[in-house]
């Protein structure tokens, strides 16, 4: 080997330092690029050649080469913006975007998204952000007996959307009405001295039910109950209706002025408190009917015409028009709700398909243990719009002679006081509200919706109504919610830390529309840089791992923020200086070898 080999050693140094300056320059050029991840270049000693020495064979280095160019995928700083669709990932993960007019997917940390004229969420290059669509349609089903919710609270999934991630597109600026499918009341006990306002010597657990009269205005007097709670609910067309639940304490025992026992409810543990509740709507809004037979869906006609609950042309208004559900609640000595019963009209009847329940709603025996939803909650049907076979949870219909199906299942509403059924509920020794006055008491049970007790035979048949003056514990409603709403127009969009895109509507409702999908890779160094703030997957990067923001190692999404470049200017300038010095040193090696070669050439003179 001659001196020329030494020159090429220095040339390799010049080339590698020149390449490194490209990397440093690219980092500095992208110091303001959104979501940019900087790079660094590592050198290695390139090649060695063997030479003979007095001590044997040794090696002399032949220069340097580019060993690796590694990406720095650390978090960039977040910059606040004024756009709700500007998004930053605080932590691990990438957005997935689809190239327009293709199925090619790319990954990016740049979150400068906006809705285009087609209401698609895109970046400035037209790439479409991917996420799961959220189904806001609510449909209840009856518990078929197989559901067992267990004793432990259910864990809530971080996934709001479902299916396969797709383009995030606001299909419509409007939302259709959602009928109410769930009404929830949060309860508490207070010492307000109201006590048992209405009672009955023969059936104290149905005193409010017995007192209700849909023919009267109002159907029940203000002095008849301890408290009440009203909430607006919605039918399938978005119409608003006021639902009112009345509550009154049921004293465990009563005595008259001479000390004689009027009644005594046995089986109720010491310190426990019982309340009767009555779920109602204004009788004039009750469009249920009963007794109709042979409904023909094609012609919307009956073989036998139904009788209306309210203002029937022949029968007038039924006494129980407006009553949707009745039952009792049991509170333990600490004021916690521990049990509940629930009765609705004709719940255990078995009319033939296309026939309505025929029993008279004014009879207490017609109000029977209701069905339970697949969520473990008791249900009722208000039938605000007069659906032909949605008056009782037991009615079915058959289209064209096919298998009977439940139409009412599309119109039922859950009542949630905070208890869920553990499997299929049973009401011990109770087939209807009428049985509560005559059945033998049963011991306390642990399954919700099973009576703690039934009323024993009373000492007389006189019904008594009075206002208690005792300073007793009373029930109050602390909060109430329902899930229905009227139609509305989109007025705004918001995105939360879980990547859920919410639509804010003119009806005051905020609904989840999409959930942004996040992706991550086992080997970030294997990602291919496409330019335009995009990466693509390779065999080296491995298949992308799919998830949602804030779950399973993924970072959270931050609206009104964009991630800046993670380039550190101080580091880059230091690298620039050291690279420059390295380049200068190698160039000096070349000029030195050149001088040595000139000396060799000059020897011939």
C-alpha cells in the first residue's frame, strides 16, 4: 500500500462528515416542521487491511463509513392553537391517514386537521384521518334468562366506537330524534318529617296506586305523597312528555288511636325503610289500548277494536290511565337502596300474536311483575304514539304469519334506581299487585326485585288515608337523567383526550360521533420516511398495533394543540461545529498526503 491509500482514508472521512452535515442540515431545516422527528448519524470504522510487522500481522484502518441513521422519536413540545380539530398526541402513537382515492395508509404525528367541504377530517395534503364510527342508536332487548351481571362492577372499555377504522366524515349536520330508553334516579334519605302520607289498612304497599285516578284533575292530590320527581322524556318522533314519579313511605306497622294494630308488615328487617313509588305520565298523553284482537299490519285494521286507556269513545277514561309502573323500594338502616319490586300492566299475560292484552287496567290483578332488560333493569312501555301492539311488555305481533316478534321491545324504557337484576328476577309469592295485600310474609332476599315481605291478612277491611305527623325518615331524589332527545343541528365539534369526536347540537345534546384510532410500532427505526410529515410501515417496523388514546400504552389526544418538531437547536449547532471540524481535519489529511506525494515525485530530480 502506498501513500494514495492514506489519501483515500481521509476521503472516506470527508464523505461521511459530508453526509452527517446533510443530516444536521435537514434537522435544522425542519426545526419548525409539525411532528418532525429528528435524526442522528453514527459512524463506524470502515475497513482494515493487514500488514506485516516484526511482531506478526497487524491491521491498519482504511477509513470511516456511515454506520446508521437513527430517528429520535421523543415527544415534541405542544403548541396551543385556536382550532378544535388541531390535535397532538401526548405520548406514544401515530395518527393513521388514508391517501385520497386509494387504500394506502400512512402514519403521522402532525395533527393539523380540518373538515373539508365534504365534511371529511383531513390534513392539508388531503389525507383523511381514520377512526371508528360511534353508533348512537339505542335499542333495548328483554333479558332472556341467560344474562348474569355478577356481583362485581363491570369495567368500562376505553373503546367507544366499533367495527373497522374508516374515514372520519360527518355524514349529516342533523341528528334524528332518540326516544328515551333509560330513566335514572339517584336517591337519598333525609329526615324531613313527612313520613307515610297515604296508607291503606288492607294494602299499604299499593296505597298510591289505589289512590291514582286518571279521570280526575289532578289524578293524585299533592297531599297524598311524601315527594315526587319529574323529568322530560322523548318519544320516537322527538316529542316531549313529562314523566313524574311519586314516592311515599310505607310504615312497617300502624296502630289506631286506641292502640289496636291496623296492620303489621312482617319480614322487614329492623331499621329498614319501605317506599312505594308510582311512575306516571299525564293521562291525556297515554295512548295505550287493550282488548284488541286480530291486528292486520298491512291494512292497519283490527278484527276486534281496542279500548283506549284515555278517553275511549265507549268506556271513557280508565282509572289507571297514565300509570306506567308501580312497586316498592327497600332501604337498609344506612339509607342505601337494597331491593325493589316493579309491576306493569299485563306483564305476565300471554296473548296470541296480533292480539292485545285483554285484562282491565283498572283491576289491580292486571298489574304484574314486569320484564327486565338485558341490562338487568325493570322496563315499561309508555306507548306515547299509540303503536298497536306496544301496550304491555308481553304483547307480540306476526307479520304475514311468520314467527311472532315483540314490537313493544322497540318502545320500552328502563327504570334505574341503582339496582340491577342478577339473572332472571322472580317476585316471591307475588303474581300481581293484588297479591301484596293477602300473601304470607317471606324472609329477606338478596336478589334485587324480590320482595322483602308481603302484607299479612289485616285486622279490618277499612282503608285509611291520613298525613303522618311523626318525624320519620323520608326519600328524596338527588339527581335524575334520561337518554332521549329531540332532533338537532350540528353547531360545534369537540375532541376529548380519548380521541372521541363529539358533535354539539342545537338541542343541547352532545353526542360521540367517532373515536380516533391510534397506531404504534415495535420498531420505530424501521419506519420509512415518506416526506410530508408521513411515515409508512415496513417489514422492519413490524405490523402496526391498534389502540385508542389513553389506553394500553398509547398517549392522550390534545385538542387545540399541535406537536412541534423535537429538533434541539443547541444540540444541532454543536453537531454542526464538530462535523465541520471533522471535515476540516480530514481535508488536512488529504493536503498533507498531497505534500508527501509531491516530495516523492520531486525525488526523481
